[in-house]
C-alpha cells in the first residue's frame, strides 16, 4: 500500500476513483432512496446517514461463513 500525506499525517489508504462527485443533490437522492424524509435528515447527522448508506450496501452481500451459536459461545 502506498502512504499518502493527509493533514500532516501519513495515511495507509489507497485512493480510488469516484464515478461522480458527491454533492447535496446526490446526498438527498440517496437519503430519500433509503426511506429518510427531509424531517428525518434534520434530526440525524451526516455521519449517521452515511452509516445507513453503508449498511444498505451491505444488505446484498453474501457472507461466505455465518457464525453459529457455538461460535458465539466460544468467543
């Protein structure tokens, strides 16, 4: 991984190309597609909305292994 300097600190995170610029219109469109109303957006932070975006994207992921109760007990 390449190190990039960001805010006087080195970050070990690779940048990737973004298909489109994230702007207010796109933010509102994605929020509405997640079922959030404009009044909901007044009550929660941008970070919370981004968490909802991430969780929605994870809904379609096929996990190769699901933990069983015995796996949880072994923790």
